[in-house]
């Protein structure tokens, strides 16, 4: 779950824009005990395009510091989970759940139609049967 600030950073919008979308009903979120919002990354990606965060950050001198490759001789820092990747995975998991629900509904509908076809078939009158002798003689 994402906070309002994290959601705003991921989408490249302001917190106010995200809050307006929640209040308008375009984006669903749950209210936390502290008054903030918890936003599901899958729900956020449904409404907004998630923009990748820049890997570079500025320092006090304005120079850009790249953190993708550690400086030579320094130990590599442990990888932190990429928020965009987490959001994408959550969106895909939500889509998978939706597809599984759809398959279950289709199977239920198929079974209903099959049962109806069986009932209609049983309600039909039985065909008349003649013995082979009556068909020849008849």
C-alpha cells in the first residue's frame, strides 16, 4: 500500500490531485487511523500512468549523483525494492485476480446453460419406436 506522497511521486502529480481523485470516486483508497490514505498500487496504475523515478539525485552543489553503479572500491549497496516495479507487480496481480474471477463466472454460466439444455432435452417427447417388422410390413 502506498501513502498519498508516494502515489503522487509515482504518478508525477501533486498530493492534491490524488486527493481530489479519491474524493471524486475515480480512485479508491482506504482511510487510515491517522487520517491519511492507503492506496493500492494496482488501483493507482488503473487511474494514472506510473512514471519511473529518476535514479539520480542532486547534492548541495547541484551536481548529479548517480547511484546505479557504486564507486570503484566501495562495496555495493543492497538493492532496494523499486516502487515502480512493486506497483507494476501489484497491477498485474490485480489483473490476474480479475481474469481468474472472469473464468470462474464463465464456468458458472456454462454450467447453467448446460443444465438448461439437459432440462429442455428431457422435456421433449420421446420419439415413437417401431419394431423392425412393423417398419418393413408397414
